[in-house]
């Protein structure tokens, strides 16, 4: 049986590597950041603008598309690529994360998860077989196994303001007297392996869609070891690290990824699910991860928060702040996005000017749609520029320019280099 996904490694720098993934709808360069088009749309942005940001692959959400408009309807209309007018690769998640994030609306058992529909309150069932069937009908290039994502940390072990963690723990303790975090991690690991075997068996389009397995284990490295061995012993086109960025600290994310990624097959793409801050992506790339996704660029864009690489900043601009009321500077002077450099994109503006921070702030305060659109475009480009810079540093095996342009990330690079030297 031939795989629909191929992966070629082009260069390495320590554990970090650049490469190329080929799919039935074209290829993408790695490390790659996938913008999230939850409902077959990157909110507020035309598909060609997403492409112009540098994105080569998108992510769609299985759970939401299953609810509306339905996978069978999308299949009848030619599949998700044709449906949303995106001619590049698409990856779909399986709904496993929604089982965690919507813990207050679902019940989990050995066979699958029963959701209360966010549309009409009806009961929606997801099992490994149903999740794969829905993704087969949607027609993306890469599909994810249905996994059991537990709370990453024990909500009773210390203070936490993570509502989702507490909701998941409450749900998982309903049939017992209290919540046992260690037991829950073990159940999730074992169930994730069993569900992956069911997913592979149910996969009806293995020559057209690549199925990726997901490694769980929380922040416990021994449990990560247990899971990575069993998941990666099931032959698949690629593998993912799941269950991070769900409540733990950046240090814990980096620790788990540094430990897990090098154990994954070198010849297959490695995907870190849901991680989106530049510091976490950089640390993961240095550990050998190839693929990323996150809602941060678009969600923050819609909420007037712009990511910037300016060394004088903390990394974000909160544009509703009154200090930007008279600020005529672009969002980020070094950026080439349509908001910072519209002339580059063929936009005729007054005196070939950028859109100022003052103007964009006004758009948000006035409730004008252009504000979220401009900051979303900027944030999407920010993350693609980050991937460009990471690929260049790996290809040349020279991180000095990367650290100069992104000094906030320099300590992460230096620490990774020290770790690499010590391990050799």
C-alpha cells in the first residue's frame, strides 16, 4: 500500500530540520505553521490572502464541519478543497481536542464521546470509526486519529485558572469518588492506542489521505515514553504530539517536546498540535518538530492584539490601549504584510503609506470590520516570517541572524544549543 504523504529532510541544525512534505494537493515546506480555518474559512480573510501570507497548508475542524454543513454535503460538493476554494494541502483534526475543551458538554466512555451539540442541543456521537468516516468524506490530505486528550495537569495539585482543566476533571470524576490524575493519564494513554488501532482499521482512503497518530501522556515523561513507543510502532505516514498547550507552562511544553520529539521516527513528519506562541514554536523546532497550528494569529487579530518582532517590545501590541491614539508607526516596522506595507501588495494608499497604529486602533473602537482584517493579515504574516527565519537558520546552520532579528527568542536558541552540546 503506497502512502499519499512523503517527507524529505533537506538540512539539519542540531535536532532542528528543514524538509518538504508532499501530499495529493501539493507540498509544503517544513517547519510549517498551519493557519486554522475551523469552519472551512480563515475568519475574515480571502483564501488568496492566506496564501499570500506564506501559508502553504491549512487546518480544518472535523467536529464543527460535521455539525454544519455536514461532511456528506461537503463530499457531494467535491470535498473540502473545492468547497472552500483552497487548492493546497489541508489537515483536519479529529474532534479529540473538542472532547477536552468541551468537557462540560460531553461524556466520554471506552467506545467514544457523546457531545451536546452547540447548535441545537441534540446528542452527537464521535467514535474512532465515525471520526475517520467524517474525515474520509471531507477529503483533506492529512487526517488525525481520534484520541483521548486528558487534562495536562492535576487541578487539585495547585492553583489553576484554567476553566477547561477543571471542567474535564469534573467530568472524569463523575463515576468515581474524586478525580485521580495519574489514573486518568493511564486511561488516556491506553485508550489513545486502542483508538488509533480502530482508526487505522476504519480508514477507507489510505492511498489518498495520510493518517497521523497522536502521542499523549500529559507532562509525565515516563508516560510519554510509554505512549510514543506504542503509537509509533503502528506504521503511519506521520505522528503528532498532543495534550500540550492545554494548561501547562511554556517550560513544561518545552520539556515534554524536547523529551518526546527525538524519539519519534526521523523519516516521518512530526506535528506539535495547538502550539502557537513564537517562543514555544522556536523551542519545538529546535527539538525537531516539523508542523504547527494555532488559532492565536487569527483570534488575537480579531481582538486587537498584534504580534511583533520589534526588539523593544514584549512581543505584542494591545491596540485598544490609549497610548496608540496618536501613533503613526506601522504595526511592526520590519513587516511586509498588507497592513505594514500595502504598496508591496498592490494596494494604492495615500502617499504609499502603511496603516498606522492610530488608525487601526480607531477601527477597533469604532467597530469597523477592517480593523480585525488588517491585524489578522499582519499576524498571519508574522508567523510565516517566523517560519521563514527558522528555515533559513537551519539551512545555513547559523542562528546569529535569527537571534539578531528576534532577540526575545535568543535565550531559547542558546539553551537549545547548550542542551545539544551536552547530549553529544
